[in-house]
C-alpha cells in the first residue's frame, strides 16, 4: 500500500506539468508540453496544441507568463514570449528567419504552423532576432 504523502507528491508532480486557467464559469487544464503557441488578443488568449485543438481563455499574455512561472516546474518552462502577442513553445521551433519575419513551429509529425501562411499572426523581426539569439546562446553553452 502507498503512503498518502507519496500519492500526494505524485499528483503534485503530474499537476506541475499543466497550465490551469480558471474563472467564475470555466476551468481549463492544458498539458504544457502540448502547447505549441499562444496568441493574445486583448483580454483573451488562444492556446493552440499539437493535437490541433484550440482553447480560448480569459487571460492576457502577461498573466499567462506569470502562470508559467508559478504553475510549472523550472524544467517544464519551455514557453517563451516573443513580441507583443505571442508565446511559443521552444520545443516546437524548427525554423527562424528574422530578416523575413518567418517562423515555423512543428513536431515533425502531425503539427505544422508557418506564420507566412497565417495572415493574422505577425511576428516582428526584432522578436525573432531575440529568439534566434536564445538558441545561439544555448548552442554555444553546450
């Protein structure tokens, strides 16, 4: 038989991999590693997952950044804000071209997001330069 504290720790570790959005009328729980990107429009944000689902939550991007910091373990914090209205999952970044303001996110199997094919999502060259520098620094630190 398992100790109660052991079971509580298992549940806590499992929950630390989820982002939980809750308000007076809704509860949404999304596994962080499945989030490909989050786009914000005012007070609402759309969360897109690798299984091609979209969740709309009542939360601004700044609030979601705080949730990432508070709800996820350090090792599970692979979501990064780039620009005014976009958070991307670093695990899905396949291609960056800051000069063309072009980014491709994919799991190389089932999900592909190419911002050149989506009119509504614009990513600034400056934001993509910061993202590219992040990857360059990681590569150089290994």
